[in-house]
C-alpha cells in the first residue's frame, strides 16, 4: 500500500523506535495486571481495543472487581484520561480541516508518546492547507505506538502466566514509564514542564479520584507555555 510507503509516514515510524521497548514493557505490565485482576484472554484483548489507555485500565479494574457503581467507574476513567482533552486541544489546529470521523480516529490514536513526539516535530500548525506532512507523520507515530501496544497485549496473554511474581513486574512498569518520559526531555521547555508536573504530582498525590493526574498535566502544560513565551521574548 502506498500509504505505508509514504516518506512522512515512515519518518513517524522511525521516531517511535527509541521508545518502542519501553512502550512494549508498559503494555506487558499493564495487561498482566488486568489478567491477574480476573480478565480472561478475550476480555483483556477487547478491553485494549475499546479502552486504548493503560492508566485508565489500571484505575478502573479495582472498581469493576469491587462492584462499584457505574458512575464511579466512568468518572474515574474520565478523570484519569482527562489529559487527552488537553492533548487533543493542542493538536486540533493541525487537523481542523479534516472530517469529524477522521478527527475521531486521530483522537483515538493520540497517546502520550504520540502527542509528545508530534508536538516536538510540529510545535505550530502548517499554514499550507494542502499539506499532508503532519497527518502522515502523526499516523506513522500513532500506528506504530498502537501496534507495539497490541504486541504487548498478545505477549501478556500468551506468556504472562509464566512470569514469576518475584520478578517485581509492577516495578518494571514504573521503570518503563521513566524510560518513556526521559527521552522526550530535549530542551529547556520540556525540562521545566517535567519538573513542574513532577512537583505538582508530589504535592497532590493524596488527592481523591486521581485528581493529581489532572493537576500535574495542567501544571506541566502551563509551565511549558510560560517558558515558551519567555524564550520568545528573549529572542525578539
């Protein structure tokens, strides 16, 4: 297919090579946790297709197993995934000319790593309305990320039962997340954003309903915007 041979698509695929192993590890850890919580193979796979968000999966599983009210489960999932509202708003100018259906697909595929890599490449939207560079690059990132995640799902389903609990697989997930985040800190703006989010997380870690996620994301985004404005003023 010409789609997969597009040079911009392939550029996006190449950009995902660095975090690929960490994404795979995070997927395996997340899905082993889902299986351990009581999901069978079909349920685990289906859950990943419907809810393409590892943090939300981990957040709602204890609530599902505990027979919590549906509104509590939905509210928790919404709060944990609320950062994607910010992510989607940030990339909206890049894809505003596309149809609602196309933007829905883009939104579904927009993950943390896809978002971070895309904005590093395209901090502002292209003025060329006929350009497909942004779309193909985004799809290269996103489809690679999704494919790696699904491979992790299959590996967890196939071999998760054979991994000894003594290996500390949960801690491996934490290391995988660190490995995902650190490579994205390539400039002062990213560093300030990461520090602001980390400090906010530590200050709000005991907040109910995982509100710390929202506060950390918002503080990180605001810090990045402020730093970006400071740097622009410095060079004007």
